[in-house]
């Protein structure tokens, strides 16, 4: 029986869990560096600390390990690292996902709450459970983020301050995509896991450099597409791409959805 080829819209450095799962299930993993995070410079630290000073938030919400690393690494460069650590530590910290929690721990920051569901909805569930209406939360995140979380927390009764740390663009050096392109042209890709709405947009931009829209969509139609969560699913739906959303919005959950279909 031919080995199944399964791809994920992540660079190899961020896809260790996926690669391990694929190989353990006798599948061939392909990693696709799809998006590039472009930091907005040292001003993000100034802006974050100014917002902390002016608004005195009760909570800091970190939605990803990337947000943690970009904010704290930039603070080191700006020589405001200790000041940033103290400012964050003086709030109640909510961390989405174990990787984010571990990244915070590496900077000496204790996580107070980690949602069971690793999403904006999970954050909303935490704030509802701890009766945070009337409090304020600061959220350092991507400039490409949707307004969903802010609007959700405002409905719960929180004041929300968002600090945009970085922008997202399509990955430019796509040398690592050569294997995928070759297998895609031969209709030998069995499944692709999309890990964010941004990765959907960037994937289509990158692939459209070599394929016309109709040809690309037709090729994707023969592949079992997995979305890791609802925002990714919404972007795929908007693009007319048939897919299945993982029941559990994690890498392992998305892989399991693919495995069940491919076995």
C-alpha cells in the first residue's frame, strides 16, 4: 500500500509534533512554511507598557507562543525586559495552549488560567467562569487578528486593549515547497492541514504563482483538507474549499481527523 502524503501549513521548526505523528502512523509528512511574521519594532514594547500604565489592566491574554516570544525578545533588544516582566507579572495571566504557557514560563511568568479550548471561545469561557465583568484585559497579538475576541469579551463586560505586535505576510522563499508542488501536480497529496486563516490566504497566494485559480481549486478538491479551528474553517469556506474542521482544535486533533479519513 502506498504511503500517504500529508502536509501542514507550518515550517519544520514549528511542526515537530505533526512530523512525529505522521511518521508514527507510517505517513510521509511535508511541512510548508506559509506565513512570515513581521515585527513592528521596538515601538510595540513602548506601546504595551504605555497601555499598561494608562489603563491598569487586570488581565493579560496571550493567544500564542509567537506573541510571547516577539514581545519579550523585542523588550530585551529595547533594554526594557525587566520592566516588561514586572508589568505582565502584576496582572492575572491567561495563556492559550501549553506551548504559550511554556514560553511564558521560560520568561519567569506564571500562567493563572489556561482555557480548555485553545481558542478565542475558550478565553471567553474562562472570563465567564471567573466573573470578570467590569475588569480590563490587555491582549498583545497579530495585526491580522479578527475582531471576534475583542467583541466577545466586551459582550461579557470587559474593557479590552489590543496591542498589535506583528503583521503577517506570505512566505517569500518557497524552496521547501518543491516536493509539495511536484506531488500536487501528480495528484499524490492525500491531505493538507491548515493551521490558521492567515495560512489559508498565504497558501493560496504562494500556489497561485504556479497555478491558475480554477486549476488550483480543482486540485485541492481531490485532497482531504483539515482546518484546525473555526476561523480557519471560515476562511476555507469563503474561498470555496471543501474541508473538515477538527473536533479538537490542536495539531494532534487535526492530525487525528486526517488519519481517520486516510486509514
